[in-house]
C-alpha cells in the first residue's frame, strides 16, 4: 500500500496539485469498469480516435 502513496505524491507533484487541495475531488469507482473494452462507442461524427 505504501507504493500507492508514493505514486500519488509523484502524480500530485507532476500536475502541480500539492498545494491545490480545492482542485482535488474524491471519486467512487463503483459502476466504472476500468478493464473492459466496449464493442461499440457512440460519439458525434468526426470525433472518433483510434489508438
């Protein structure tokens, strides 16, 4: 678990958020699937990005 805090500190420093506590929001990942790739995605025409 200590790697989490090291990574968090690195990310906060990288993005200039160490002293910007008003810009940090809490998020609950319930309902978010972080590993699956959806078979289809809906977007406006012309907004498709292929990695």
